[in-house]
C-alpha cells in the first residue's frame, strides 16, 4: 500500500507481516514523483527484497526515511 496522507497512517496503521505500508510525507502536488522515488527506495539494501519489507511501515520525507516493524514499534531511521 502506498499513501500520501501520512498523518492517517504513520503510527496508526495496523502492521502485518504479510505486507508493508509506505507513506510519502509530501503534498498531493508531488504525487507524480512517487514511482521513481518508490523504485529508488526498493533498491536500498534495507528494503530490496520482499522479506526485508514485509511487516514494516515506512515513511519517506525529503529529509529521511523512517520505519517501524510488526515486531518492534521503535522508529528507526535510514541514512
């Protein structure tokens, strides 16, 4: 699932090990940038396989990429 309105999902969505949720913390006017940004995100070593992504909620902003997992709700930051 990919969403733009991260306020509705970040720290609120039910996390499940069968899928991941990716939130883009951008205004709607930047929606057309998502496909390229998503490809770049999915090529990062932290998320480059299905097994590495499942059970995560990922938040992408201009400054950083943050995520938490089904097993650990602590927010982690990717540099």
